[in-house]
């Protein structure tokens, strides 16, 4: 079972004597944050129990969407320097005041995005691909194209160097384009600060965001876990990387949770001519380190740090062998 991260509101007597110790005693729970309106009391309870975060009110706590959704920005403690809105691609909208319900737009739409209900025509924004056919055929000028905020791009400073990142709003589409913008900005930023390497934490799968994240990279590190679908998933992402001529290597995370499957991954990699750059063992220190908002390279476990170190050395060696095809590697 995954570790459940908990935020607890209130540091009164029952919280101190019963609830907080109970949460801490559960193997599958991490107490990530407390909220308490009395600052001194809150700080004392936080320090006593070693809770990573403290908030002055439950509103702040409930507004923290990362309580159980870790990502790189959470771990590297960024200070935001700049942000920019990311707008969605255009979608059509019909002005009911102008529409005379002739149906020409419905007929022209190849994506079945225009619906006729009770004699009025509407656009389904999820299905609309923004091709503008309806705009051109409408005799009443009743169709307009609209853009909406879909997310934000951010540039931040971290103790480990600049970080370029982004949020796509829930339900918003076209993360491939947003990923491309982040990657382009990362490259630009790397040139500005003289960095010779860009590390891109790519999304899972083989879809548009993965392709956007891996375009133009020098090396791809495929991170797998010893599960039933591991080889199938690895083969697919390896196929996508091959298509773009990106050399790959493999890392097996939590390899010792299923040694048999890990051995299968190693055999598959060997047949495919892929190097295994590292096998990271399962260790309960990892979630503890992440809860403390630290990267796993700062993990107390020597096994974890040693595995990360070996992976990093392999990556540097491979990059050195590649030479320097671009001013900035990624
Ligand atoms: S813009 Fe294209 S896809 Fe969207 S509703 Fe109009 S015709 Fe259909
Ligand atoms: S083509 Fe224009 S007028 Fe005709 S149904 Fe569509 S929006 Fe309405």
C-alpha cells in the first residue's frame, strides 16, 4: 500500500495526546502537516513530533494541493522568479442571439463537436479541435473562436539550480504544447546561466507529453519497476525513443520487491542491447525523505544514495562519450 500523507487541523490536548501519536504510529501514514491558529503551540507540537509543515489556518492547509501529489517542485524547494499564463488552443463557441439554427456548422464539423438540442446549436469544447470549419460556413457570423487559461509556466530558483516548471489546470488540454514550451524555456535559460546539462523529468507513457519532453534530448533514462506490465511499458517507450533516435538506458526502481521480475527486465534489456544503469532498492527511508521535502540523493540510506550515485556516474560517462553535440545537453 502507498504511504498516505495526512494534514491534521488543530493542536489541542486530544490532538497531542491521542490523534497525532496515533497517526504517527501507523505504518502506512506520514503526518505531513499541521494547522494551528496559536503559533507558539503549533510550533511546539510541530517540533516535538517532527512534522515537516505548519500552517496558520485550515484554509491554508486545504489550499495546498500537493499534500498527496509529489512532484519535482515540491522536493527542490523553489522560489518563484517568474510566471506566465498558458492559454489553451482555440475552440469554437456559438452565439445563441445570432444563430438561426440552419445546421451548416453541424454538417461541416468533422469532429462531431456540434450538437443540436431543442433547436439550438452548441459546441462540445472537449470534442472541438479548433479547425474553424464552422466559423467559415456560418452565414450569420454566429461562431467565434475562444481561448481559455489552461495553466501556468514558472521559472524558479532552487538550491540545485534554476527550475522551469508548469501546472496544467485540471481538465485543461494540450499538455504536449505546454511541455514543449517548458523545454524550450529550459534550453534558453540553460544558455543564459551557462549550464551544460538539462535534466528533464519526463511524464510516464508514450503520449504527446512524453514526445514533447524527449524531443531533441541526447539520452533517455527509462525508469521501470518490477511489475507485470514493466517490459510491455519499457518496450513501448523504447520504441518511441528509437523513432526519434534517442539512445536509452534503464533503471529499475524498487528492484528487490520482485527479484524475479527484475531479472526478466534485465534479460529483456540485455537482448535489446540496453544497459542497466542502476537498481534502486526498496527502502522506507525514501518516503520519509520525500515527506521532509528532500530529494532522495539526500536520503539517509546508503543503499539509495549509492544507487543514485552509480546512475549519475553512468549518465555522465555516456554523455562524455557522446561528446557535445549541442551547446547545452538535455
Ligand atoms: S472549430 Fe472545427 S472542430 Fe470545432 S466545432 Fe467548429 S468545425 Fe467542429
Ligand atoms: S451555421 Fe451558424 S447559424 Fe447555422 S446553426 Fe451553425 S451557428 Fe447557427
